[in-house]
């Protein structure tokens, strides 16, 4: 279980000397929990702070006030130690996250060797690939030889090879067409059930969230404005911003 409590997080406004000067506070008073076997969707328009939130959890946002706990134990995102492998971040652009000079098989082997500290059988690589519904043929291919959807599944496979408990997925299906999106969502839904993974799933697309997420959070200008079960929020919105988001996605009447 991942418990996030951010009082504030942001970036330096001083480009010439980032260590000094004013800080832009992007996130304020964020509290959320990613539970095992659950998908928590983080929804908000562009610039609302979704990526910043995911990145803050893994120490990639420079200014952070708050506390993070993994399975009840506090950790610093800037010095995660053993927890680093347990919380895996998957980026939107699948091609930029894989080494272009390594085949998918080599990429996954490298991670397996590190995480299990020993030699790796080919059958173990095949097993990782099968969890993301990729066949043996993909092993000898380079990232540029895969489709966007295949490449994103290879990325998920690479993250799984670290044996994580939590996946942070930042807009990972946004660049893909609808049928490929469905395949990846299906893979994640299956992983959540089979491996009891907790997934923080960031998206600006409400259509994706409706049937897929167990809970959802609406982020607006770096603050949480609404949270709850998707079926409840889709039926009735407490915050006018959520109503506006739904209206623009579905043409629903504002409440
Ligand atoms: N490296 C950075 N340095 C300074 N400001 C940044 C940096 N990255 C993001 N920001 C600012 O933080 C705010 C939130 O950005 P963020 O990328 O978290 O939004 P987002 O919700 O992920 O948007 P999108 O849906 O477009 O990906 C924006 O105002 C953005 O300009
Ligand atoms: Mg983003």
C-alpha cells in the first residue's frame, strides 16, 4: 500500500540558479492511498499536476513537503533504497523509456538479472512477456520494430520484471488508438487481479476511467476537488469542475 501526503510540491522558478529563489507550488494538500489490487485513476485537464504528482512520489520533482509511506513505513522519494523497485513509473512515450540499442529480450533480461541477482532463464523472460500478452517473437526485436501498443506492453513488462507492488502509469494509453488502449487496459486489469498490484493511473480521458478504475480522484489546479467511486461520480458530481469535465466528455448536464 502506498500512502501519499503532499503538503506542497513544485519546481524552481529561477532558471539560472535552481537552488535559489522562488518556487512554483504546483501541488497543494494532496492525500491519497494506492491500495493493493486496486486501480486509482487520477483525472484532470492538461496542466492540473497529474504528472507532477506521479513524479513527486518517485523523487523526480525537486521541491516536496510531505510524507510518503510504503506498507506503513515512511520513505523519502529522494532516497528510496529498496522501495525504488517496488514502485515503478511508466511514461507516456513508450519508445523513449526503452534502450533503442537493446532487444526487448535483452531489456527484460537485464532487469531480471538485477532484481533477482542471478542468471536468468529464457523461460523467465517469456513468462514476463506473456503477462503483457506479448509473444516470444518480440524477444529478438528492437523497440523501433514494435507498434506503439506492443512497445508500451514491453514497458509494462520491463516494470513487472522489477517485481513491483505499485505501478504509476502516466497517460500510458493516451497516444494509442482505442482498440490498442483496450488491450493495455485489459492487461493492467488482469495484473491488478493476478499480482495484486496497486495502480495509480493518470489520464485526462474520462472514457477510459469509467469501467476501468476502482476509485477516482479529480485534480484541478494542483488540488483534489473530488474523489470516490467512478459510478457515483459519474452519476452525481459534488464539485462544479467535475461536472464540467463530464459535460465536455459526455455532454452530460451540469448538476
Ligand atoms: N519541469 C518543470 N519545471 C517547471 N514547471 C513545470 C515542470 N513540469 C511541469 N511544470 C508545470 O507544472 C504544472 C503541472 O504540470 P503537469 O505536467 O504535472 O500537468 P499534467 O496534469 O500532467 O498535464 P498533461 O495532461 O498535459 O500531461 C504546469 O503548470 C506545468 O507548466
Ligand atoms: Mg502529464
